[in-house]
């Protein structure tokens, strides 16, 4: 019974899966709607762990994502750390709130994440944001409840094993 | 923050990128793996008849290509003679290498593809990348064993070009889907169907690589510039293999500019100054056709 270790391994595994999902070759329409998986997972783990160590994890995976995407080194790193910080700060309160309130908060965090990345892109190469950049929020709203449920179940089963 | 600035402005962050690319490589391999399995299965299962057909087709293509090469021989010889007359330096042959494109989606804000060669294979940032149809782009971000190639149609990409028919030079920008020429005077002679080739300025792309074909021409709203939209020859969304080129020899494009300055039928006016080859960084302007 080494629960924390198992849990940690599960966290890394899930974030790696999120990176793989991001990189998978989808068709262009799917790509437009694809939620930012890594951000969703980092939000979930920050909410669950409520502990600043997740921020380091978020930074490391953000850098990895940057290297994979060929983006400016630190872009995803920074946006994920900001996300993780915001979630961690209010995690204890939010774990008590209702389903809908939590969903709204998640959407706000992800929106903030999109804004940060758009700002970095704008500074680095004059990227002009488009409305379609917000489409992932829709799918994220649909995915989040199922993701949370799935992750909770897996964690419970790990704990009970 | 510091990291982002240092990555943007110089290569300070490259060691970090190299180290992380070691971690990233397995992930890229994992994504590529199903594709590779599918391809090898396809080869194993494809019927012999298909292979025979393909073989025949390829042979015909080869024959065609060889015929063209034979025609080129005489052209090359003629070119050589002309160049000797001008005492200009040769275009040195380019070293090329083939890389395969990984099947990895990139964030849809920038048009990048990942290829399976990196700084360990001698690639450098800004290296020209093409395929058989035409120019694709240049190496943008470099890892140890893979590299990101930015497409010519990306909004942050610009490439010095020349219109093949008239020899007019300008710069072509990407607009996300096509290539646009925005910096031409309204009097510029350009038509639909004109072929754009690289002009070799800036020493990134060698001269004379096919890039795109002009599709539409319009005049800007304030009637000061003519703009043209061009379609790249290469199918940028269906890339499987690309060629990387290394220029060997710095004076690739300099002396060629002579051809635009000379007047036909006045051969003895063409006296190239001895230092023409050294001034190859700004080729067109400092070549004097001695009139004294």
C-alpha cells in the first residue's frame, strides 16, 4: 500500500496521455474544437492536490509541450503555472462548491489560459487572436464533468487496491 | 519570462530545448508508431499486381526524367560557356538530404510540421526545406533529433522571390492559406499564371527554386500597391518527405545578377570588377558595367 506514490505515478501518466492527445493527428475541424487537454488535467490535479508542488509539475509539462509544439520555450509553461496557481489558491473552497459552479470556474480558468497564450503570441510574433480560438472552451465544458468523474473513479480504485 | 525572452532573442535557451527534446522524442515516436505499423502492414498486404503497376509507372517516370536530363546536358554546357565568358563563379551544387515528416499535429496558430532530423544531423535554423514540387519553408525550431519546419504560408513567414517571367523581385508573405505579394507598385507587370521563384537574397534560400503560381491580382484599397495571391506548388497539407539543402559556397547568387544589367549586343562593355565575387551580399547594385 503505497498510495501517494501510486497517485503520483497516475498523475504523470494522465498528463502524458493529455500531451499525446494534443499531438495526435486529428482532422482540421476536430482540431478547432479540441480542448487543451494538458490544461484540463493540470486544473484537475491542482484542484485535487491543493498543493504548490503541482505547480512545478505544471511548469515541467508546459516546457515539454513547448518543445513538442515548437512554440516559444516557456509559453505553455507560463500559462499552465498561472492556471495551476489560480486553482491551487482557491482549491479548498472550490472542492465544496456545486457541480455547476465548479464547471463555471474551470471555464474561467481555461479562458484565462487562452488569453495568456494569445498575449504571448501577440508579443512574440504579432498574432491576431480569432474568435475560433475560443471554441475549445465549448468542448472543454462538455469534457470536464466526464474527465473529473473518470479521474475520481480511477483514484478511488487505486486507493482501494 | 526570462526564458521566453532569451529564447526569442538568441539561442541561450537552446541547451534546455535540447535536453527536453530527449524526453519529447519518445512521445513523438509513440504518436508515429501506429502510422508506421499501418504503412508496413499496407506494404505487406498490397497485392503483387498493384506493385507491378506501380513499378511500371515509376519506370515510365524514370524514363521521362532521364530524357529531360539529357536535354539539360546541352543547356548546362551552354550555361557554363556563357558563365566562363563573364568570368563569373559557378553555382556550386547543393548538398541535400531527405527527411520524413512526422504525423504530428501542431497548434493551429502556426503552420509547422515536425521532421525526423535535427541538429544531430547537421540542420541549422533558417535552413531551406523543399520537396519535389517546390519550396516548403524553413527550419524554425531545432531539437536534437527532430526539427520544426515553418511553412511558407505561415503568417510570420516571408521569403524573397522573383517573378520568373519578368525578373521583378519582391518579398512574398504567408497569409495562413496562400502566399501574398503586397509590396509591388501599381505599374508592376504581373499576370495570373506567373511563376514565382526564390531570388536568393538574404542567403537563406538558394536562387531559382520554384515556389508558387500567381492566382489573383488586385490593387490595394488606397491604390498605392498592387497585391497578388499565389498558390504554392507544394501540397503543404500532404507532406510525407522533404528535402533539406545545404548551400556549399557562399557566392551562390551574386554574379548571376549581371544578366539583368547588361545590354544585349554590347559584349565588350561587360567587364566584371575583380571583386565581384566578394560583394555577393548585395549582389545587384554594386556590379558596374564599366562604361569608361
